[in-house]
């Protein structure tokens, strides 16, 4: 199994209980650098040279051919706390169904470079579009999870002629966080990130999954090994900057303008609230209700289909990979 880049965890934990009191399971593991150079990915990676706000940048991606009769191209957009290799089951399923899969690490994540800039969804979308053009790809469908849903929505709005179909898997951004989550300074966010521990990070990540599986420990390993290395302050700084992108750049207003067919795959146990620890108690109760958010999104998106998944949390493609892949393939294969 191959798991990936993990970023800022803003979760309410008691640091006196969740501190480094329990011996690390990864005490003897070697540190990872800023670009996860020694962390294996499931397929060969390639590097695309580009820029981000005037700075040179490199986007690492996997380009996996479809099997048998070719049905098109699918681009995968990962979440904030992950990078492209958590898509392994999805890549396997889509390529087996005849789809070529492009799975990039967005700039600021995974094996891609992490420039110290103010991040914006439009920039990430633009670089993905330029990557596709460099590969001679003019049409593609998009599958996007969590923060990747916000990138995917902006990508679809900016490049509607490119996006044939859009799959939003428990996407962030179905509500406007800037209305309810008080703004945070970079210094405060960085202080919280640097105080993170293996135990507190595990507690945070467990909130994504109704049932924690032993294989999910691989997510923890990457985080801990990066944290052990000399590049962690730069890694944490990038995490802060991408947090601000989510907090300050709402996309919910784009939903009514999505003209392509859209599939909403929503795990019904998901109660993820971005920046939960900063929300006033009276406000947080109304946030993160993904069953209701999915229904509202399906009502405002002109050509949307909603597929609720019972007893599933924030990342269906990991929790129920076979069901997720079949749902997506059926949607991509349909003529509507």
C-alpha cells in the first residue's frame, strides 16, 4: 500500500493527554524530506515544470494508461491531508475500465514543490490545465475528494470545455467557511502545526473514518517521518498557506454554474468541519452536515446526481473502494 502527504491538522485535542507520552511506532524510521523523495508511489512518476505566482515550481504526477478499449481520460484531485497515491484503488479500477488516469500532486503537496506563496485554487487549476495541454489532453472527466473538490469545482468553472463530467466525493466547500470560522494568523496556525504530535495527529485523522483500519496507519507514518526531518518547518509553513486558501476562497457560489453532468458521492457519516477548533460552539453545530450539504448541492447544480453511501465517512474511495469505483465508472460510462 502506498500512502501519502499529510498536512495541517486542526483538531480539538488535549495536548496533555495526546502528547508524545506513547512511544512512537516509527521511532526507527528514517526522516522524509520536503518532497517525500524516498517515499514509494504505486506507479512511475513524472515531473512537469511550471510556475506559481512567478516562482519556478514542479508538479509531480502519475500517468496510468487504461486497459483494453480506451474510454477517455480521468484527472484525480486529492485532498489537503493527502497526495495522489491515496487514489490507488481508484486508479486500479478506472484503468481496468479503460480510462487513462492522470493523478497529480498539486503544487504544495506530496512530491511536488512547495513554494512560499499565497495559494489560490485558480492557480492550482491553471497549472493542472497547463499540464493536461502539455500531454495533448483536451477533454477529461474529473474526480475530486475533500479539498480537491474545491480545486475541481474551480477547474470546472474555469475550463468548462475541458471537463466532460465531474465527480465530487465528500468535497469541502459546499458551505462558506469564511462566514463562520474566524480568520487566523499564519503565526498562530504555524504554532499549532509545530505543536502537533503523533498521537494528536492520529486522533485528528480518525475523525475522517467511522471505522479505523490498520492500513490507515500508513498515513500517520508519512506525517511522523516528515516531522522528524529538517524540512518540517517548511512543510508546516506550506500547510498553513494552503489552510488559508481553503479558509479564504469559498467555491459554494460556483455550484449553480456547473453545466456539465455532476455526480455527488457523499459518505453519510461525514461530519468534517474545516477549521472546527476555531468555530464558535453555537456555530459549529450547524456545520459539516454532509448528508444535508449533499442534498442542497444536488438541488442547486443544474445536472447533478446524488449517491449517498451509508455508514461511510469522508473518504469513500478508501473506505469502500469497490463500491466507489463501480459508482464512478457507471456514471462515466453513462450517456447522460
